[in-house]
C-alpha cells in the first residue's frame, strides 16, 4: 500500500496503477510486476551502482513471485550513465532482444528516463524501482533526454508501477538525497511562475496538479537538517507526487519553472557532464532556484501603474534582433531549437500591448498571490546549504560572467511563460538582473560561503 496521499494521486493518474512506497517495499517488486503484467517475463535494466543498491532483492522478489526473468542488462563500467539519446538506443537494443519481456528499470532519474523513453518508442509498458530520493520524475509523463546537445522533456508514458523502498533510498549516497532536495525546492518559485501565467490567462492552474505538488511541498522541505539522519520519507513522497502531477497534466509545468531553465542551459552546454560523478540535475536546479527567487524579489518591488505601454511596444526587439541575440548568446547546437521557442513566445504590436495591459491590471493580484508562495533567496540558500546542496554558482564551477549570461539564455530556450518572460516584456529584465550583482544586490551581499 502507498501512503494515503499517494493513493489518491495514483487514482487520478492515467498510466501509473501502483506505487509500492514504504520500508522494505523492494520485496513487493515481484508481486507488483505479476499483478500489472500477468504472464509476462521481465528484463531488469540497471547500471553497476543501482544494481548493487537494489538489483539482487528486486530479482529475488520477481523470482519468488513466479516471474520469468531474462538476463538483466547492466550498463558496463563504473562511470555514471548519462541521460543521452545514444543510451536510449542502447536500452532499445537490449529490450529488442527480448520483445516478449517488460522492462523493470532500477535506479535514479537517469535510468528511469532511459528505460521510459526506450520502452515508449518500442510501444511497451515498464515499471521502475527507485534507488534514491534524487528526482521528481519517477512517476512523471515524459523523459528529460539530451539529443544533439539539446535537452528537453520528450513525450513518453509514465511507468505502470513504481517501487520506492525508503530503506534503500535512505542508504543512497548523501549527495543523491541532496540533489533530490534541490530538484524539489524549485517548486516554490515554479509555483509563482504558474500563478503568473494563470493570472494572465496564458496557462491556467490545474487544481488537481497544484494540490498534489503545492499542498505538501513546504512541509516536505521544512527540515533539511533531518536528511542526514535518513528522514527522507517526506522528500521521497513529494517527489513522487510531483511526477504524478506531471502525469496528470501531461506537462512538466506543475514542477518546473524558471529555476529549472538555469539547469537546462548548463546541461545543454555540457557543464559538469565530464565530472565524476557528473554534476547532478538537482544541484544545478538548486542554484537556479535561488536565482529565480532573487529575481522575483526584485520584480515584486515594481510599480506597473505608470509603465509606458506604447513605448514598450515600439521598442520591443524585432524578430531579427531576437535571432541575432540568441545566435550570439547560445552555442550553435542549442541555437536552432531554442530560437524556435523564443520566436514562438515573443509578442509584438497589438498582442504585446494586450499582454502589457494585462500585466498592469493584474499585477497587484500577482504580487499578492506570489508573496504568499515565494521564499526569500536567503531562506532558499540556507535550506539548500543545510541539505548539503549548492546554492551559489561558484559552488558548481560557474563564474559571475557566465552566471549573468545564464539569466538571458534561460529566457530564450523554452516556450514556457515565467517571470523571465514578464520582465523581458516589461523592458526591465536587464535592469533587474544587474541589480542582483550591484552593491546591495543579493549576489553582492551573499558571496559564496564555501
């Protein structure tokens, strides 16, 4: 049985039928597989580290349940497996050798995403066994996979079942728990970004998904100091709920805002990919979360009652200027896909005028709603540091000049409305970014402490 809140969420999900959540739940792997895939054989997919963490007990449970298990596919070698499309093809080749078998992936977010997309492309279902509370995408629709240098969430079905053993996840390396905390905390400003889009009529809030993510979020984040003692149940459950919310909406909007875009930029640029272990998604997201909250803090000081709407419409960057700016800022392998998103969301003329009028009229309500949602960047930084996750760009090898550039790149790469886009439309984006690094600004007052 899952936790009560998870049971409610699974009932609303369109693909995931069961989440075995709790202590020693890996022992239920076989029971869950046999129930969901009667008469089917199983192929386990893992890497050497995740096999060591949960492979043997999962295999034993499958056999005890009478499930035929074909030879598992274990990624060779010790370096961490990267979430790239070439590895999706590796998994597809392994699965194609046993077309009658259903995959059971074992691992963290990367292994889950690789098997998720590979199974989807082969038209097959799959299930997953978690080995760490490291990501929010275990039960999510879609897989975050890089192809030709561009990382996006690719459409594919969620797992039919998930096994989340709290004992195994608590025994995971502390950095994996910290990265899960970094991934989760971005839901704070992501919620503010969704409120913004909701108030402007761009992307209305889905009440079911909002309740799943935002309802228990702040309680799950409240005690980062307890993570070192293995108290990860709240973190693990909330990350699963976030995935189910994405499954319900068929979108990552419930769990991803501007803070995630910082991480996506660095991932597309390959930053930290050659580290061992590679720089995690959640660590980059945590740094982006502080940046997002710092920018929101400046934005909430704005008075839009007297903005020059006609002037802003006239001075808005033309399509040619947008393309030129993106070409200068982005690496060639990122540019082609990113510029499509940038042009798709950039407004001109009467459309921009209507947006600015909406921003002006709705701004007091946006401020009211997002003030209740947001935390200060100082608080976010302290929570991340307590959890053992980085909060400052210097901690992940990003210097000041590159970090400032990331604000602009993050606004370019995805067609999802966030505070970054609102500030661009209002003509104050550069001014507010500069404030963060000027005397008295957040990053001037809070240099790297480590």
